[in-house]
C-alpha cells in the first residue's frame, strides 16, 4: 500500500502526522557539524553507529590529551620517545578514522534521511489502512 490508496481525509491525516515525525536533511546536515560526536546519527535513529562515532571521538580526545602530556614531558626530558609515538598513534588512528567517516556521512546523509522518512511513511500508511479496515468491520 502507498499514499495513492488513501482517501482525502486519510491523506490529510497522513500529511499532518508525517510533518510531526519526518526528519529533515537540513537539520541532519547542521548536526553533522557536531558529527564527531555522532549527533546526526542519533537524530536518524542509527544508535549503534552513533555510539561508535562517540567512542571514536572519546578515544581521539583521550589520545590527544595523552599526546599533550607526552609532548610536555619530552620537552622537559622526562618521557621517552616510544611513549610519545604511542600517544601520537592513540590520537591519530581514531581521529583519522572518524574524519574519514564524517566525510563519507557528508555524502550519505540525504540518502539516510530519505530512507528513514520512507520507512516512516510506509508504517504510517499501514496504520491508516489498518484503522480504516477496523472501522469498516465495526460498521458491519
């Protein structure tokens, strides 16, 4: 079933409900500014990948802080070069992975929004049709 199967009144209800629940590509793109936190993926109900992006951000942040400490200690002659390299890797690996993922998401957001809204549309049409059949059965 699709929208063309709905009556005029059902279509009005459909449009009203879709405006309440559909996601906006513009908002998703604005949330991509905070993409390193996975905000745009939380918005589109992609919780697992959003959590992974958040964890990558936390790892990169922790690595950055550790890198900063190691830089300060090496300048004072306290730390070793090996710890400096490890801290640099702990920062760069998740940071680069996250950067690549954000660039890919930049290309995928419009499709993710369309897919999300399409699923919502299908579910809403099914609910309206189900409600219609229940009303018809009650009339008989």
